[in-house]
């Protein structure tokens, strides 16, 4: 896997995570408050993961955690102000 492929995969993962965050703001807040974020967003995250998987090489998908890291960086971390037992 080349550096360019890695960068493209990271950008794609972040774009998908951004869409999840943008279109599910209320679900994210409620999920953080109830400490069940990943249950609440299960379908959206799985749909995003499948899209990501379909657009990157199997090597990138299996040997990196770009998608999971993007979910944390873009969906979870910016909501640090939400009252939650997670933090």
C-alpha cells in the first residue's frame, strides 16, 4: 500500500465520519448522554464501514484502523462538552 493510497483512505474515512456526524447530531448527543452511543449509531456506523470497505483495498481495510479512528476523531471527540459518563 502506497502513502497516496493511505492518504486517500484516511480522507475517505474522515468524509464518511463527517457525514455520520452531520446527519445524526441529536442521536450522537443522546447516545453520549445515555452512554450507548455505539448502540444508537450502530446502523449508521455499519453502513459507513461498508461504504469505506467497498472503496478501499482489502489490504488497507484489514491492516489499518482509519475508519474507526475517524469515527472517534470526528463523531465522538468534538462532543466532549456533552455531559457523559464516557469522560
